[in-house]
């Protein structure tokens, strides 16, 4: 490996950059899995993350002595953060809660959500101007776009909040 790096000076900054992308992306995913109490996945990701980091940092300390390697290290960190966030969006692990406030017929929205296979609960509330319907639905994150399409199709002026759920128990959830 030493001979290869001596013969190809561009390789070390590239290895550093790619290694940082990997370890920081894994770090982002690990933190997300920790926040969702995924006790089996988070430590495995952490092991891989730290292993990659140790290999990269040892090369930076021993061999890297130029600005390009240091920029590769910082650039890999930034790119890894960006890629990690995109990976997390694609994985869409866990559940979210939609809380929809609408002036329209709340039972009709609950019906539309039920037809699509989602559980929903209706409560009544007092808004700033009139009575409102509050519809809550806990759904898998992978179903977020489908739920938003139903809500926006039903009432484009609906106000809704989306909360990340740490855990769920029982209830009606769409079949994957």
C-alpha cells in the first residue's frame, strides 16, 4: 500500500475523501437509529463508522502533510453529512404522526385515510375563528408522500404538523 501511495500522490486525498464520506454517512444513520431506540442496528453501524474513521485518521496523521489531504478530510466530512441525510430520507425508517387541523368535514378525511389503509383518529377543537376538526394519523415514514397527497387533495388549506415518533404500539398501520 505504501508503494502505491508513493507512486500515486493523488490517491491518498481521494481515499481520505471517500473514507470520510463513508464514516460520516454512517454516523448520521447511527444517530438516527439511536434516536429511534434501535439497540441492535446502532452499535453495528457505530463499529463500522469508527473502524473506517480510525483507518482514515491514521493515514492523515502518518502520511498526509499537504493542504489537499486536509481539504479532502474536511470535504469528505461535508459530503458525508449531505449523503447521510439523503440516505436517511431514502431508508425512511420509523413512524411519523400527522396532526391535521381542518375546517372541512373531518370524518370525511378520516374515511379517506381509512380507505387508503391508514388508521386515523378524529377530535374536535376550538380554533381562533371557529370549531375545527383535528385528525391524527400515525404512519410509516415511507407512506408520508401518500398521506400528504390525501390531506392536500382533501383540503389544500389544511394546517398540519408532522412529528417524528420514537416508538409505536398497536394501532392500525398500512400493510407494507
